[in-house]
């Protein structure tokens, strides 16, 4: 991986819209727009234009910058006057339907030939860039007649974000297999592509020069009019550049009644004309009768095609399924919040964790000789007794080192028997699991552990007439539900493989701890394991003929204490219509931020109501009964890269310094590495539950909300939603560029503080978005309600504050504020996209 990526932490971008606008000089109100769609016409390749001397002004006009707490400081943002050259590149064509999401990589694209030749064996210094989204003439042929490019308004195609890499002769892009869903470094989503250095990269003369770079600051709806340049002497360096790769996320929001061609660019410009929206858009609030500046689709609402909440769609659509989950635990007791409360709930819970109800005795008792609450005990005759003990008892549940579980997956004729010997939290390596699987003898059958669908990518045991092997299934991304996956290194020992009366029974043994991260590891605390199972049509492992789900619970030995059965709360599944292709998740919402305390809906699939998880590639953000219009919006993303030639340091002891210092990426999220978060409306309204907070009491501010005035209905009521995040710097750095990223129509500010001794809560950067006023005849980027975000710069020129050095382990604090007096927003973001140099320790 390139050196420029070594200290990346996490990044985000998007765009902002306002609940209200503020008066600002029209020449400052330039709205950034970015957008894209899916390439229906794959024959159209990316196009690049030759490098050009900077004899013209910036592609998007002049920009605003900030420094410290000062906004709009005096600073020269005209690249031409800063002695820079540029080259332009276009993406392949994007073509989308109304409501469609485009979110995928667009392949390898060449840089202009003259740039490749000029910098072969040399280093280019990228000193800034600009971007636009344009319709071209002739259609599908970008760069042929660039003077006739027509900028696509952000109200047509909403640029949620993009991630653009530039690689060189010593690097290439590699697709990440099975990305970690909790790694939100790719703008709130798992990283799907990453740069990799070639073996020859280690043989270069100067290993300090990066072999690739990522361009993803100010990369959302604010991008076109947010500055992406650096003070003199700083740049993103790349040795021998030759290709670029982009993964954009675009949402088509153009009302098709208004047209989608260059000839329609002046249609519907007397205010915004929203197209159809799903019921769950705008958190259930419909498009205001007084009008709106933005489409509710840009916040990725879950809907009647995927993830729609029963509060809006009823249980019949099965787009969101809420299930109460119980689990047997290998602990001494259930924690207070996880205790089962009634006898009936206890007895019902036993059936849900894999206990065979045909061989169960339910007993409600008051007995101090057994554990308090809900427990299960295995009996020597193969039956199970479920107890609900109302006595206050000091007897503990089983934490036995030996356990046994049996479950029958009758829908496919498979039975699973697991016996664990020596399982404790202190002996995960030495314990042994004996697994007995039974199923039809004439075809293959398989069992996957700790999974409810193939897309969970579980460890599986596959059985046929000749062998038992281990498989990591469902490893093909969005196609995981039909993916056989890859065979794993053998970690099992086959004890027997016998057939009797058409039933094959195999017995295998293996260690508790998985051989690799893809091998399942048995857990001393979790005694209930969800399973999936399937059978084939022959002995050859291929597409299944039938499949089902189940669960197995590991109980203590018959002679021991009962096993605790605990209430783990509700769990939600987001599904496509009719309850298929469901996903369940729990995000890593860090305790260093506000989201856990606020019980923010983004943190789990039970509360989740809108955002990135409902905005997958090619998804249509409409309800199932809303038709998909046939007209395609066709356009390209266009990037102009400004550069200078890099001169390395030379002379004895480098007396002559290098012309540019490389800027590494530094990224943190105020949203606690959840990748996004929800901003709920300040108050619940009669008959309109707040998604994620369905039972929130009336006249009580929602979590994170503070208000002034007579609220909730007084004319002077004003409310603000706030989140914070605390972290420490992972390395010694000198900050040069910092861009706070918001993504909702109500962003007020982001503030970055250092909080070390002597600098307690010292403000380093305040970001205030500037909202457009709608004067698009004067300025095509001045779209009402959309924003630009002036980044903070530090340096020795203009009105900038001096560069700030932050030692290793410096405590940092970020504070993000959003307006939420009357409306809420899904999928808001609050990341810091920064660049800096690594100072000496």
C-alpha cells in the first residue's frame, strides 16, 4: 500500500441543505454538486484531455477558505495565478433512472498520454483539483467538445460522495475481498478497493514518494464549490502516475416531468420540483405544501422496496422484520437487563433457541436450590427441563467445561449434534468439539455456523459421499446469497462416514478455536448458535436444492447446573419486499462519542430507518407501488487536476529543500466510526412516530436535542441537535488542510478542538457551510439550500493562521451541530477529512 495511506483513519463527504437560508453575497453562494449513475453503455470509456497551460480561470470560479475561527479569509484560490497547470479527465457515462443509486467502481482509466510521458520516472505534485458533473455533446463522447459541456444541477443528480484514487507505475488497484462491515473508511461503507504497491516499488531510489494517492476531501454535494487546493509548498505527490479509478455514489433525483437532456436545463427552475418520494422519506413528513429545496431521496430513506419500517408499511411488506431474541449463555447469571420476566416468556424462549419442544418439561417453581429466573437443564434420558424460578437464589447457572446440543433442521432433513469438552474462556485452544451431522445420503448437505443467511459469509461443513470439507461460503459481495465461496484449510478430523436407511451420518472433531479468522470459533459465553443448512441435487457441491435456518443451544451436562436462558432484546432485519435477502447488523458505535448514549438509530438494524445501508448500488429509492420511469439521465463526472513539477531536495545534507512536502490523509469521524448517524426531529408529533424512536414521549426533546423559546409549537422555538467525539492523535502531525463534512439539509457547524495541557478546548477549526440562494441565472452552482464548505487552511500566506503541530497522543474533540426544530434527517455525516505532514518526534 502507498505510504500516503499509512495513517488514514476514516473519511466522509456529502452535501448539506438548509431548513432555512441566510443572506450572503450572491458571488459567495456557489453550490457544489456531484452526481452519477450506473453505466448502461459500457462501451463508453473514460476520457482524458491533454495537459493545458493555465491560461483560463478556475473551472468552477473562485472559492472561499477558512482558518481557525475565521471564515472567508483573504487567500488566493485562483490556480492559474499560482503558476499551476492542469489536465482534465472524464468518467465513463453514467445513466440512471429516477430514484436510482449508482455506487460502484468504474474501472481503470488512463491519465492523459502527455502526463504519463512527462512524469515517467518523475514525481507529479497535485496541488489541487476541481470537479463537475456534465452532460456532453455529442452524447457519450466526453472531451470532444468540452466548451459545450452542460453542468448537471445537484437537484438532478445528487453527489453523495466519491472516492478517487490515482495510481502510478509502482501501484495498482485491488478489490478488497470480504470487507469488514465495521470498517467505515470508504465514506461510511466498507472499503471495496485499495491501492497496492508492486514488488518493484521497494527498489525505487526515493521510498518517501507515494506511489498512489486518494482524493476524497470535500467530496460530496459540497464538492463543486468547496476548495480542494493547498498552500504553496504542499501537494499530494505521486511517482510515475498513469491511471485513475473512481467509486462514486450518486442518487438520481431529477423529476422526469421536467426532462433530463441538455435542452431541459432551464425547465423547472422556478423553485425545486420534487419527484415522487417513498412514505418513509423525510422521516415520514411529506413534502411541505410550502415547497422544498431538496429531494428526500438524497438521505437514502429505507422504503417499500427495501428496509421500510412497519410503522409506515405495516408488517405485510416484510421489508423490516423485528424479532425478539433469546440466547442460552455460558455465564453464571443473566444480567439484570437481560433477565426473562415471565414464565410464559421463558417457556416460549426455550423453543426459539433450538430445544426440541417434543421432549421438554416446563416448570414454574420457587426453589432456592436452582438458579433464579429462566434456565434449561439437560436430562440423562435426552429430555430437557425448562425452569422459571421466582425465588431469589444465589445458585449460579452452568459454566461447565462440557456441553451438548442437538437440533433437527427438518425442512431439509439435516440433524446437528455438537458436543464440547473442555470449553472455558481460559482454554479456547485446548478444548475439543465433536460434531455429528446427519442428512440425505444421495446428495451433498451442509451446515453453516453463526449465520442466518449466506450473505453472512459463515464457516460451513459440507458433507458428501467421499469427504467432509470446510468452506467459507457467501464471499461474493452483493451476490453472496448465491455464492459457493472458497474452500478453507483443513482443521477437522473425520472420525466416521456411515450410511443407514438412506441417511448419511458423519462424525468429525476439531479444536474450539478456528484455525483462521474464517474458521468458526466456539465461544465460552455464547451457548446459542444460529445455523443455516442446505442440501444439493447430487454429490457435487453446487447450487442448493433446498435450504433452511435453525439454531442450536449448548447446555451443561445432565449432572450439572442448569444453563441460563437470557432475553437479548429485539433484533431487526432489513429485507427486500416479501422478507427475502435480509441483512442484520450492529455497528461499532464508539463509547468515545455521543451515539450510544443517544441510542441513535444508525447503530443497529432494529432501529435503522435510512442511510447508506438502504442505498446499495442499483437500488431504487421508491416504494414498490411507485413506477420506475424509463427516461435515463446520462452524464459524466469531470475532474480538473492542477499540478506542478516536483523538485527533490539536493545538495549535501539536502541544503536545498524539496519543492513540495507531501500531505498525508488524516481522517476521523464525529459520528464515532458508525459511518453516519440520524438527526431526529426535536419533538414527536401526534400520529407520526419518529423512525428509530417509535415510542418517544410528546413534548420531550429527542436525544441530543437542546431548545430555546416556547417549544415545541411556539413561533420562537429553535432546536439544535449535537454530537461530540473524543480521540487522541495516533502520530505527530502538522495540519495544513481540514475539511469538516456534513451531509444533511440542516448542518449548522463543525468545530475541531485540541484539548491537551495548556491548550484546553482550544479551537483549531470552525466549519460553517454557506447555503445557496437559488440565483442560478447569475451563478449556476447557487442552488437554493445546497452548500459549499470553506475548508480550514494553515500556512504562511494570505490571511492563514500558522500551521499547527499536534504531538502524538494529543487529545482532540469534535463538536457537530444540526438544526432539527421541525424536521429530522437520515444518514447525516460529521467527519474530518484532513491533510498534514508527519513532523519529527
